[in-house]
């Protein structure tokens, strides 16, 4: 996954129309203004799915996760007023490192995660 594609999801929105984009950006700006800056760090590498192909390879988040969770909750509430449903599952902050990852030959999840540890940490 290209470094430019790494992201921390606050809420999955699905397809966003051009008409919805302005209000979504305004909701993001308002939520950001209502919260102070905080520090996060990556603490581990894991996966959703337990065998190849892995649905998602992720980096776990450490640091001020209480502030992150508060920011996410406030954004979710504000976006719900725009018609985006709130997630029913609890928020699990992570950075997506790869999607639908299949390891071939000598490569394994363990070797992949070791590379990410060297790269990220």
C-alpha cells in the first residue's frame, strides 16, 4: 500500500456525493476545531482475518486514544445529523496498511509484520 493511502478511519462513509461533500468537510472542520491536538503512535501490526488472503493488515494505535475516541464519537454524532449512520460496533482505531493481502512463497504474515515494524518503529 502506498504511503499516501495510509489512513486512520474515524467513520466509514461509503460513497459520498458532490452535494454531501461540503457538509461532510464542514463537519470535519467543526469537530477538529472543538478538539485539541493530541499525539498517537503505532504500537503493533495485526490483521482482520487469520489466514491469507488477509482482509486487512493494520497498525494498532497507542498514545492519547481517549482523545482520539472522543474526536471520533463527536464526529460520528455530527455526521449522523447529515444522514450517515453511526457504527454499531465499538471504535477500534487502527491504520490500514494493506487490504486483501495474500502472501506467496516464502513470504508470511510474520515476515511482513517484521518489515513494517522496521519501517514504522
